[in-house]
């Protein structure tokens, strides 16, 4: 028995891990373990022998069991110690700021435009990006045969089988929101509608998806002079300079009469775009007095009401304001570009706090 005790206690003390301990437990006190087999032999002993051997074997079994338990606890303490040594954390270290995302220049410009027009009494309206042929064209006085349809490079949705109506389109401008807003609210009305629009076009200043903000003001005494004043106020506030020069060019849109396109003076010298100086002009918006047929399509009586409307290219004015020479970069999702041109999420544009810093 002393041999058994010495053998197992030494082996238990040397066990490297829990698996080795378990193996020793089975060998010693498991069902067919050495100590258990010895206990079975008790039956064959004389009563005197049994009286000393029985308690001794029981004591040996207890001793081995408690050595096993003790070693098991020691092993798990050691494992925990080892883990704690590698997983330490210095709670006195100063916090490290995580890299923050930035606000995209287009989102920033949209917020700025919204803040300016909100100050002029315009509220924000929205419409769907996939719209019906009627809202995008017919209601805006662009009937089926009109050449403006071809000029727009429209993306058409797939036609639903068995449906003979013209297919829906990816809206080519934000002007359909004029109709939806007039339908929903009637006159008088003053709204802007920022959002995505789509045309099949791609070069330094055109991308197939871009952003516009529509403006619409309808009342009983609206004139072209109101339009011009509003746009000048807007451009001055947006570019945060007094010296922006605008050029109103007589133009044509089916949904306005008369119509004017507005260009802004700029320079592209050395590949950088600067606003307010130079000999170049960049077209930034189309505008005009709302065509009577368009008022009618929106459910408003053109004998009582008139209005002005405009559509500004948000990406265009963001390029100008922030000196971004290529429109396509806006949509490349290049992280270095976004970090360079993006805005802090805490820099919320307001007229009192400053539009951009
Ligand atoms: N919808 C026109 C465009 O996308 C812009 C515009 C809007 C012109 C409103 C006049 C009035 O080119």
C-alpha cells in the first residue's frame, strides 16, 4: 500500500495538465483502478486482515482523491495566472480616438443648401427616384414626341409583362417633385427637393447618377425678379463670398416660360477650380417661371397663381465651393479622398454658426 501511495502521489504532483490527472484517476481509483481492485480483494481476506486493510484502503482512496482535487485546482489557478499575464489591460492609459468617418461633401453641400433655403422660408420635399413617365415627363409639359426626352439620356426600367403603359424611369431631374408637391399641398407653396437623379452621361463634369436640388415657389404675385433675387441670395450665402458673379442666359425648358440658365464665373487654372475669378463659366442651374400647363398638371389654377422653379446641380456647386476638379471622384469611395474632402460630423452647417469651416 505504501508503494501505491508513493507512486500515485508522486505522479499526481508531476501531472502536467488535466488530461494527465484524469488518466491517473482512472488508473488508481477508477472502476478497474489499482486501489479499487485491491478493495475487491478484501472479500478473500480473513476478518482480522480485513479490519486493518479495509480502513487503510479507504484512507488511501481518500488521500489520492484529495491529491487529485488539489492538483486540479492548482493547475487551473496556474492556467488563469498565465492567461491574466497575457491579457492585461492598463486602465490608466489615456483613451485612443477611433478613426472617425467623415460627412461626404455632397451631404455637406445638401445640408448647406437646405439651411439657406429654410432661412428663405422653403421647406424640404421628397419624391421617388424611380418615377412614372408621367411625373418625369408629361406632367412637366414634355409629351411623348418631345425632343427633350431624347436629350435627357433617360434610363428606363424594364417593362412589366402585359402592362402597356410606358415603363417607369430613373428620374432624370428633381422636377417631378414639383408636381407631387403641388398635388399634395396646393398653393401657395415654397419647397426645395434635394435628391439623386440619373442620366446616361460620363465625363469630368458628368456622372450617370448625380444630385440636384429643385426649388418651387407658387403664389399670387411671384415674378422673375423674385427668382433672380432668391438665386443671388442663395449663391452669395452658399459660396460665403460677396464677389460671386452670375450670368443669366436666356434658355428653354418645356416646364418653364420664360427660362434662364445660370452660370457662375470660375477659373480652372492649373487644374484647380476657383470660384468668382477667371474667364470660365460653369453652368450650375436651370430656372424659369413655371409653365401654366405644369401648374395645371399639379392641380393649381394658372389664372390665379404663378410661380418660379429652379434646379441646381448640387455636385456642381460642391465642386466649385470645395475646389474638387473631377466630379467622378465623388462616387469612387476612395478612403483617402473621403478623408481629405470629407467634413467632421460635428460640423453641422447653420447660418448662425457658419456653413462650412
Ligand atoms: N429640370 C431641369 C434640369 O434638370 C432644371 C430646371 C428645374 C429648369 C426647374 C427649370 C426649372 O436640367
